[in-house]
């Protein structure tokens, strides 16, 4: 917005000089060969089903907060990807290894259906708000139980995916540019989904048609004029709960789908904008110490290590589910092993941590939930305590 490039690595270089830049390791992760062979053996272009598949199921937060989120059926997800592999190979030419192509297609299928499901979440969030204001009496589940309403919602989810084609392409990690642009494959896949659904979603593609369709949907909920313009629900598309249901099969992903390789910039970008400065200040403090190092290989957060892998403290963005006490929040954690060491060497530091807002959790960690109300004085004290327990000695 300001026209000034905010390069995080450059910022750290300005703070600490050229002596150290954080290492950001990025790895290419592809689907395993055995899984690939199994899919090609089970399905061929001649016996792939054409009927609709339940690749995901959205569980509303108003129905069951413990199960709330998007539940992916791994078997159907892989079957859809295999079909897309055969279809796209006829339409597009790609000289890369099959495993790389299949992985890109898998992420196209995943993100397309994630965005589709997310529109259901957006609608439920708005319905919940209207119900809170006593403008409607029925719940989200009751409203979409109507067959015609459910069909309209399905068409709008497909139109919503088409509107967010760039988001799908960006988060799929797919290669783009000359001589081959994989975003066209994502467009091709959404078009195939629209055709399979009877082409009704085409009626809602384009800004005017889109808002007409959304208004038509909400007029089914209540008669008064309602101008819906939100594109985000109570959660963002990057931090809505996602579950992979594998059944009796081995998981296709070693960790979770969200735990993809990421850089320091990625982790910081996934935090709440009001908290990014806080996390950057911690990392700036760490830069004063040659003993401490930053690790991005520990799940999806930033881990501050001392020596050979001894974790001093951890920081996680809101895309990481830490605990019921601090789910989908930016957090700073002091692990149990660090707490044991502090009890032996600096016991009063634990009392200071508690006074600044750290709370114990079921895993034995002390956790600080970050929010914009933390206040400058308390944040300065948190920084000082973290420096003390890390043994940072400023010159």
C-alpha cells in the first residue's frame, strides 16, 4: 500500500549487519512412487467414474465445534486427481516426471475443493451473524436442508472457486510461465467440475452475475433485501481447520497438508498482521546471539534452538493448532524441557512469565497468546524475559 518493499531478510540484514542471514530451507515434496503406482493400477481412463464425488465434507461450527472444519476424503481426493491426470495429459503437454505432475494436480484438486468448502463457511458465518441479530430464526443446517437451496449453494461454491482461480494457483505451488502455464490446468479442472454439475455455475461467473446469485441465495433465507459482500468468514482460508480422513489407507502425506515446506517469510505472513512486529522483534533479539539459531523444520512454526538442537522457545502462527486453549492464534511457547532448566537456574523467571500472561497447557508448556491488546510495556517485559532465559548477552 505504501509502495515500499518490506523484505524481511533485508530488514534483518540492516539490523545485524551482513554477518548472519537466517537460513530458509525449501524442499520439493512429491507424492511417493508406490502411491503413484497404486493409483495407476486401480484406475485407468476407461473405468474412472463420472458421477459426483464427495471429496470433502464441511462440518459447520454451529453444529459441532469439536468437528468443525473441512474433512477431506483421501480416497476420493486421490481418485479425482488420477482422473485429472489422464484428462489433462490429453489436453496439455508436460515433460516433467509423473510424480511431479501428479503432485501439482493433487494440490490443484485439494485447493479447488478447499476454496469451494470455504464459501460454505463464509455463508454459514453470515447466517450465524444474522441469527445473532434475530433477523432469521433457522440455523445454517436447517436452511440448506432444502434441496433447491443446496443446489444453488453448490453452484455458487463452484463459481466462487472460479473467482479465486489465482488463489488456487498460488497456493498449489504449481509452475507457471512460458513455455507451460499450469494455471490453465486449474482453470480446466474447475471447468470440468462445472460441466459435471450441469453448467448452472456458469450463470454466476462475472461480478454482476455473482452478486445476483448470492442475493438470490440469501433471499431464500429471508425476504428482506440483503446485500451480501463478505468474502471471509470467522476464519481465513489459510487457518480454517482441515482434516484428512484416510480410513484404512496409509496417509498420502507424511504430516498434514498444511505442513508444507515454508520459508521464514511464509511463517511471518501467516501471523495476524498486528502481531508480525512482535515476532520480528523477537527474531531481531535472537540475531544478537551467535549461540541461538532459528529452525523452520519443526512442524510449521519457528523454533529457537541453542547448541545442537536444544529448543529454547517456539513461535507459531495462527495456522498451527496448538491446543484448545490457544487454537488458531499467534503464540509463543516455552517447552517443558526449557522450563525444567529454568527451574534449576533461574526459578524467578517462571513467575515473571506467568505475570506477563503466559499460561500452562496440557502438554506441559507455557504459552503466551498474542493479541493486539498486549500493550508496549508488557511486550518489552516479554522480550526481556525471553532474552534472559535464552542467555542472550548484549554488548
